[in-house]
């Protein structure tokens, strides 16, 4: 199992530690470093800055939001950064949800997310292959555009720039079983949001047809703390979960809450949503079960983390994306993973 560093997206301002953390991870032999976007900083610009300050570590987006750019624009970002970095990019894409797609990007959320995702990936693949002008008779991403307001003058185009790697890896952030199963058919890897090494059977059917070399790269917050402070060590994990389950989606349609429900915590997910949406955020954090936060993270003293890391390594995970801002924790994970 390879290790990656997940930096996420910025908060109020850039985190000055990111570049040095990436350089430290590279020195430790980490395979990859990943950035994200929500409704603030974008994923590609910080990754380009990190690329300029590193030499070998792979550069991933986990995830770049599909609604933020047309698939052709995303392919342009990808092939540009892949050239500038010497072939290090891993393109992770995600559909997001109605709240963000319609509220931030001003686009309708697709009524068939699987079709929209499949078309998006197909356009990206065509651009990167560059074996013909890009054309797709699609429902959501047709090229050339034939819809309302079209002049009829559009024609299929081929990228002026020759991509460095026509087979640049594409990964998808998918949550539902059908979406995960489609990911194994159209992408090179999957970026799970919540992964429990004790519940790998939950995804067994969806992953059954995954081809050889298919990447499974979940994120996990890692915090080293004394055994007696486990509850306090889990608090940042619970705060993240409360925000995603309570705030990243509508009360009637929240993919993160639905995933928590499929993992056996349906009533707890509804309670977290109710509290968060009522403005009772501290109570929402407290309502996140310690057991759920614990099974999707690595928290505790060194010995406990080593024991639990063995569970992650025993399953189908190919890449563990570590969420931490502590260089010593990165060092610890590298030592434990190589032992």
C-alpha cells in the first residue's frame, strides 16, 4: 500500500505549510500529494505550485469538481500540468452535489449523474488520446454544442498541444454502489470519501469487475495521541464529518449522509443533519459516533495506529491518502508502512 499526502483545499487563506509538507513527504518516499476544491481555492493552481517545488512525487486532484469546468477545459488543465511536472499528474474528478453545482457554479445538477460522469470522462479521454477531433453525441456534454443559442458553426477540434501521456490516470470520487461500479469501467481508480477497513464487504460487489491495476485511494485523518486522549484525538475527525454530513448537501439530498447510512449509521446521520441545519453545530459534532469517526481514521498512540494500519493494508486499498499537517506524523506513517 502506497502513501499519499492529502492537503485538501484552503480555508480562509493559503496554508504556508503545504509546500514544505509536500517536500517532506517526497523525502520520505510518499507516492503522491493531493489537493482539492470546494467553493474557494481551486485544485490545480496549488498543485502547480507544489509541482515547481518537488521533483518526483505524483500530483493528484482529490477532487477537481466537474461542474467547475467543461470536460475539455479540465483536459487542458490536466495535459498542461502533466507537461510542466514531467508526467506526474493523477486526475481525480468528482460530480459534487446539487447544493454546490447549482448554488456555486450556477449549473443544473444532472438528473442522471452516471450518464453525466461517463460523458465527462469520455471527453477528457478523447482530448488526451488526441487520435481524432473531439466529438460526442452526448446528453450533457455534446461536442460540438448543438443546443439552444448555438450558431451551428462549431466543429470538432483536436488539441493543439500534444499530451505528454495519452493514458494519464483518471480517478473518480464516487459514493453510490452504481457509481462505484461504473467507475471500475470508465476510470483508472476510485477515491472513496469514507473508507472503513472493517467493512470492505460493503463495496465488494461494486468493485467485483475492477480491472488489474485499478487504484483504490481513500483518505484518512491521522492523529497521534496518548491512549487516554483518544476521544479528544477523534474530535477533528468528528468536526469534519459533521460538516460534510450536516452542511455539504441539502436535508433531502445529501450523498455523504446517505453513505454514512449505508455504513450502518442512518439514524445518527439524520440527527447530525438536523442539529447542523438548526445551527447547533457543536451538538452536531458531538452527535457523530466515536465508533464511526474511529473506523475511518487512524487515531491513537503509535502502537494502536500500527495495529489499525495493518487492517488498511490487508484490504483492497492501493493508496492511503493521509490527512495531517504534522511532519512527524508523516514520518511515523512512512516508518510503520515500510515495516
